[in-house]
C-alpha cells in the first residue's frame, strides 16, 4: 500500500464496477466516511454491461433508502418500482390444500397471531383437524391477496414490513446519479490491470490511456469476472454446485395483460417448473419473467420453450444467463472487499442478492472506522463475517426502518 495509507483518518475507497451492487456500496461507504474527509470513487467501464436481472428485494432495501434519506416516491417512480409483501410459491407441493403458499415479510402485528399458528401446526401434526396453512395467519399475506399497498392509516399502531420490485438497470442509474450529487467521484473508464504493491496489497487500478487510480481500500464489484479478488489477488472460489443445482436462467419480459388480475399484486410469484422454477415480477411498465433451471436436467432450448409455453407463447427475444454458483473463500482479503457477483451468487429463490450487498457493506464498516484500523478488519477474513453474510435469507429481515452499522 502507498505511503500514508495506514495513517489516521478516513480511507480513500475505490469501487470497481457500478450496477446496483457497486452504487449501493458506494452510497453507504460515502455516508459513513464522506463527511469525515474520506473519498469514494466508482470506476466502471461504459463498455461492460451489468447482469441487471435481480428485480426483487427484501425489506433491507427499504431500510437502506431510509438511512440514506432517499424519498420512496422519488426512487420508485424513477425505477418503475412496485411494492413487494412477500413471495407466492405455486406448484411446489402436491399435497391437497397446500399447492400454494405465501411467504410473507414479517410485521409486528404477526407476533399476535404467530403463537396461535404454531399451536395449530403442533395440533395438526398430532392428527387433530386444525387449520395449519400459513396463509391464514399473517398480515402481509392478506394485504397481498387484496392488492393493497403496505401503508396503513396514521392511527394504525403497526408498520408492515415490505420490499420492492424494480428495474435493476434503472435502480443502478438512480443510485449513481444520487451518489454523484452527494460527492462520490464517478470515473467511466475501462480498467486494464490491477497494480499490487510489494506487500501484495492492491495499490491502484491501471486504466486505458495510462490513467492510474490509487486508493487505500478497494471494493470489487466487477461481477463474475472478480477482476481484483480472484484475478489479481488469487482469492479461491468455493463452488456450491454440488448442493445448488440451478446454474442457468432464461429471461423473457412481457407486457401487462389486463385480463390477469393477479399481475399487479404486491408479490413475487415463484412457480415450480420441470427443472427449476420461474419468477414473475410486476413492475409498473412490464412483467419480469424468468426461468431458473439446472442445465444437468434440461437443455437451453427446452427451457426456453417451457417458459414460453407457461407464459402463453409471447413474442420477443430471450436473454440467457450462466450463473457461477458459489462464493469467494474470503470476502475481505488484504485491502480488498468483494461485493455483489464478485463476492458470490446463490440460488436466487429468496431475492437476497442486494440484501447480501447491503449486509456486506454494513458488516465491513462496523469494525473499520478509518485507515489506522485496516489491519483490525482482518478479523473479518474467512471467519464469521463470510459465513454470516451467506447465511442471510429472507427468513431473517430487518423489521425496522433503521440500519445499524455501528
């Protein structure tokens, strides 16, 4: 690392890659260190596109926007966003009466019904005729079924927990513009090589035209390429393909059809398919559809045909994605933090990708307050930080509008 990099004061951070992951990380790091004199620079190549498929969130995203002070109506309008109260799973069980299940985001009101639901489950397991289907017991399920927004009257004593659906490309663009207005430096330039110093830390990004962008801390948001963590620092990648079989997706957005009343419900639909499952995500301008499948059991062509058939054979070109399922062995390695697809990718069933991005940034900032504590952050390396981040799922979400980052 360059001289002075371990002196007191907030760090100079360089984020490689934009998209939702890069700009979320930049916004959170800038909020923490910008007012103290720190500098956050985002370097992204205009020639390299983003995956931009993940269009659903957990309530963690709302908590992040609340912390940043970004008005919900402003960003939702700009990103074609709708509310998400949970996920409707259909076709996952053949048991009569349980062909469909709604996984709700929890609310404080559910604490009053949950004990009765658990009691009924216990009695039903003992053979008694008791209602144990979860759809009858939780607030978010009822709101979603009736197509209601999660904003109660002022005198309602509970605040429902909810996430969002959004256009991922527009979300990244909105956060970029907002971050730049706050003082984040945006460098639209292609990185050609990563420069390491004599100790093996990242010293700078070497860009086209001979430009050199140095920093104290580097965040790798370069997607599956993992240009810093895996290519430059040789951090091993741990594959999860032995346990998570789905490794590809075919994507086909469709227009709204007024004949289907369920299209604009505040929920993600996850429907079981022959070799995986498909999603339907309602935005204000379209329906996002995709089929996540295992290439071990179905060909790309057969998967596309199955998706088209399920959607009523719509016209339009599909996008095909190959997913690198697993994670880097160390999220924090030397002076590099991995985030987004550069950090890892899991089965997207619970829409936790951005949840993990946010949790990574917050978990990183908590022990690392300035440059003099860079070495102290090594406590994160390969220990509970890595394991904890990848145990996150929508079964465990923040139920308030405040993010705690220390």
